[in-house]
C-alpha cells in the first residue's frame, strides 16, 4: 500500500477553493445516505455523519450533522490502518468497537473506504450511522441498565467488509444474526457503503480537475 506524498505549495485561494469543493462532496455523500436510508433513524432522524479523511485518518472535510461522530473518524481509520497493511482499491471496512475504533457507542457503525489515485492511497471516505438494533438485552441495544459495553450488543473490530468491490456476505450474515431488525441494519450499512463510493468518485473527479499533487497538498 503506497501512501501519497507531495511537495507542492498551494496559495490560500487554491486551498480555499479545494476545501470548499471537498465540503460539498461530503454534503452530497450525506444527502445520498439520508435518501437511501432503510431506517427512520437515518432517513428521518438523520443520526448519521459523513467525512473525508487523509491517508493518516485525519478529517479534512466535513459537513457537520453530529460533531460526536466527526471526532470518531480518526480513531476508526487508524484502527483500520493498524489491522491491515494490504489496503487496496475497491476495499471497504466496517467497525463499531468503542475501544478499538473510538465509536461513540456500539450502535454507531462506521463504514470507510480508501481512495486511490495513480496507485497511491490519497484519502478515506466514510460515514458513521446509528443502527436500530445490534443485539443486547433490550430492543434498540441502548439499555438504561447497562453496566458494561457488552450490554450494547455486537462489537465489530476493524474488518474488511468489501474486497475488489464485492461485499463479504459472511460478515453480513453475522450482523443479521445478532440484530432484531436485520433488514434495516443491513440496508443502512449498504447505504453507507454507497455514500462512501460516491465520495470516492467525486474525490477522483477533483483529482482529474486539479491534479493529484494539488489534492494531496490540501490533505496535508
């Protein structure tokens, strides 16, 4: 896995134009997620957030819905980078572990995809969205009597959910088997994956427009 580097120096105007474009991409990602959400949690309550991260996992573009989610993206990305040294184009990752990935709580699942340009990892696109139920002692997985995180239901460390553009159906089966509302949960996860792929496509369009080194410099 090659990570991008550049020595290009950008002016304030160039940086501002590119940053605004990136923020617009995140807003488009969120609109896509809210419109494709299976659950009312995502579709109506909009308990979800999207972001673009640099290769180190630092947030470089956001359109804030829930600030709590935005602060979790770096830890989720770093958990993926720690677990996998063979990240490739077409991969997708899922994580909701509060300790290993920094998710606010287990029902908040992150779906993150890498963005490659010219064979180099230049960014991550991702979203975090609350799930209707991932197991645990009570429906909704948010027990007021919880004494430990295991009362929140299923915990997923950084796992490769997609390889070469194909979803790992075994992971979906495990998630479904641990949820009282499997169709809603899997539908929202797939919507998150779609929004990340949209973000990836838009970032690559920016690369084509401004050049890879220009975009990488904005991520630094």
